């Protein structure tokens, strides 16, 4: 639409200019004596790039008229009253205009480009070229602005999965650098808090082992009495609690992720239980290769399978591959967990078993540890209902 309007405007200017030049020349010729017309024609040719000739009056032929260049003809008729004819000649490169004067015919030849400007196409191409150059510059600029944002997003994602990004530094636009510096400060604070938590829990657990060791030595000296047996059971429960605390505090530590077959790892864990005559089976296992922190991942699987066996007596494990991810399901045939309690059980030290008996309810850290390990691998863990009516644990990991 813009191009059409521009083209019509340009054609109007060209037609008006040419019609004005011809009309002015015709009026000047009519006022000039015959002896001076040739000199005037020569001057007009030089100034306006048109050929001028005079012919006898009887050479005027109205049949030469054409309907081409309507804009130009409208402007010409509006400016002069003399009869005229117009036609293309010279292979279409020239237009011939014959104007009937009182005593002769004025013949003018002008180039068609005087009415059909070629610069419009050039302008259009120039506009496209300039727009393309500006678009290219804008894309380069945006890429330079997006690159630090992607770097920040990658560093944040790596930090969320427990992967260090030592080469990350704030760069880019002022706002992006400000956000990156805030992320670096936040990362340092979170890392410091995690180290403090780990050191505190590890220190407490270590300090508790010393009196427990003395108690075990004293129990060994008491003999095999009923009181000694009960106290020995309490000591074993405390040792189990301390081991759970250490696992929770240790998390995944500095363990590096390695590329392994997740299928083989899952099969090894299931076979460990089967050797102990536990009711654990691997129903299906797709071939999946991914980066895994082996010790932490194995501990997570043991926690989940132990929970399934504790409450459901039997456990079924599946591994399937979907688009850009894999899913591990662990199903049991127990009583399951009420839907309104499924998020609560992931909190540290949360137990649904009211007796507080470690043998039946555990310490309350198993699912919390499992979720930390899954999140550190960039995945998610959710609880649902198994086909047998018990609990289903669904782990989804990106590939």
C-alpha cells in the first residue's frame, strides 16, 4: 500500500512537470515571431532534453492519439487547449507529442523515463536493503544481550542441580549484570548456609558417637540380662538415627556426576534386594544413559525401596524413556499416603507413623534425602497411587 501510494505520487509529479514544460514552451512559441522560433527551440532542447521540430499544419493526424499515460494527458489537457496527439515511438523508449498550432504542427520527442521513474524501484530496493542491514545489526545486538542472560540461566540451573559453574561472571547490560551479581551473592549465601548445616549436623552426630561407644562398652560388661538387652536396642536405634542424620547432612557432597547406564544401576540395586530374598522385582527397564552421581543415586533408590518394603511388603520398579526424559516408578501394595499428606512427608523429620518407633516409622529423613538427590539431578519426584492401591513414587529425570 505504501509502495502504491508513493508510486502514484511520483507519477503525478513527473506528469505535472512535463506537462508544465510543454505548455510553457507552446505559449512562448505562439508569442514568438517565426524567424526566432528555431533559436528558441534549440534553447528549449538543451534545457529540457527534448527534441523539437516544426511540421506543416496538414501533417496533424488525430488517429495517432493513444490512451497511454492518462495522468500526463489529464495534466496536459488541464494546462492547454490546443489539440494534440501522443504515441510511443523508438521501441517504446520515446513518446512523440504533436500539438496543432494555428499555422503549423509542433512535434516534441521526450524519453519515457520522464514519466516512468526508475528511481521508485531503486528506492524500494534501498529501503529493503537498509531494513535488512538494520535488522542484522539488531539481531547481533540482541544476541549479545541474550548471551549473558542465557549464561545466567545456565549457571542458576547448574547451581540448582548441585553443579558448580566456576567460569561464570556477571557481564552484559547493566540490568543483567545487576541480576548476575545478585545471583552470585545468593549462591554464596546458600552455599555457606549448606556448609554450616552440614558441619553442624555432622559435628552433633560425631559428638554423640563418643557416649554411645562408652555405653556399648558398658553394656558388654553387663552381660546378657533383660535390662541390658533393652538398653542395647535403644543404643542401636540411636546409632541408626545418627547414621540417618549423617546421610541427610552429607547430601551428595562433592561427588562428581559420571555417564553411566541407568538401566544397569537400577538392575544392580534390585538384584541386591533379591539376593536378600526381598520381594523386589524390576518389571521393565528401558536402556537409558545419563550423568549420575552414583553413590547418592543408589542411596536414594535404597531409601525409596526400603520404604516400599516397610509399608507394602513388596515392591515393583519400572524404568521408561519418554521425550527428552526418563521415568522411574516404585510401586508398593501397602496402604499408601493420603493425598493431603503427600507433600508433608518430604519435609525433614516428618513421619506419618504416630508411635515414633524407628523400626516402624523411621527417622523421617528418607523421602527428604531422596527428594534432595532427585532435585540435584535436575529432576522431580511426586507421590501417587500404585495400581495395587498402595503408594507410587514417580521420579522424572531430564536426559
